[in-house]
């Protein structure tokens, strides 16, 4: 069960219709609990195409499939849903929304004005298409990966405890890393999307249990990695910093170093040092001219 929303939104006192402060924005929200029962929160997520390598039509097609993935597959497991809307070409990103920005590579993040948070201090995700294309990975699985991780840990701060024979480890709540290879993704329409870990993957008490631990049911244990997968963890006993662990047989390359603006890079930077974007913003998400492709 996801834990960050009650804490971030209202210190656990969330009820229907109350307001909460995230970033600089006071949000009215539907409430995580109504009459004592958890309810889904639907987050406003604006998709911004700042890339020269994918067309707006490609982004619209991917977004339609990802809306299905978030609502049909992800939300029942993680108790958080999203309303995905694409910003019109050249248009300003909306206020009152989280942003996911598609760009060619990480060098462009600062140049385009997209830093660590939206202009209002809300969560901001980035996808770098050039590196995915060079490595032969579908950019749509990367977009899926970033959106799903953003929804479950938007401020890149959550961890899970994993006791081992070598000490106690903290595992980062990154729910697509362990299964991130395209071969474990799946099609929605003609769009390839990422497999994702379920909350059970982060629960050491489920070791030896039946699972499932990921949506496509490839993984057999908590904290286990599929070929091509990886995880960020810290050995608390050893006092080392964040370490990248990979599936057996994998070799690290320079390309595996975290890109500036990636989730792995930002996890190593203290939140007070995160920078807000300085792009010009438009109307509120609810009233802005946005495109909502749907299957
Ligand atoms: Zn990830």
C-alpha cells in the first residue's frame, strides 16, 4: 500500500474535499479516505513533448496507451490514478499539474528551463529519447517507466527495508527498474509499455511467498531483478552511499551513470537543493487547452 500520499497531503487526516499544500499549490482533492475506506486519487499529469526525435502524433498515441495502463493496470495495485493530457505543440505547460517532459537528452534539461520541479514546486519527470533510441529500447517503455515511478514516489525519497546476511539495505522505491528491459514489457494497442513491480516487491516479509511481485508476474521474490533490471540501494551497515545493483551477469558501463535530471541522479541530491523550472506557464490544468487522446 502506498504510504506517501496521506503524509504529504494532510498528515494522515485526509477527508473528502479538504485542501492540501504540495509545492506552492493548495490543492483541493477527492480524498484518500472516505468513510474510513481508501479511495483513488487522480493526479493531473501534463505530457510535454520537447523532443525533436518523436512527433506529436507519436506522443499522442503513446499517451492514449499509457492512460489505459495507469488507470486499468497500475491504479488498482498502487492506489493512485492519473489524468494524462498532452500540451499542444509549442504551448506553455499548465499550472496545477505535474509535468512529464520528453526531451532528446539530459543536456537539454537546463537549457529548456525544465529543472527538478515544476514552476510551482510540483513533481516533474523527464524522459531522454536519444539514449533510449541509441540503446535500442522503445522510448514508449521509458515514458511508461518514468510515469509509473513518478506516481508512486514523486519526490524520489521513499525506501523499503531489506534485511540480508550482509546487513540491512534500503531499496529505493523505483517500481520499474527491476523489470525495465523491453522484453518484459507488454503491448497496449500497438504501444509497448513497461512491466512494473507491485508493492509486494518492496516487502521483505513476502520472501518465500507466492507473489505476484510484478504486474506481468515474471519476478519470483521481493527485491529480485530480471535480466536487464537494476536497483538503487544503500547498505546501512556498511555506511556506503547509493549503489546500483544489477542482475547477475550484467556489466556496468559508463552509459549506466545517472543522467542529470534522471530520478537516479536526483535521489542523490537533497530535496532542498532541487530547482524549480523557469519556463513560462499557461492556464490551470482544468481549463488549459490540452489534448486528451484516449483508446
Ligand atoms: Zn526507474
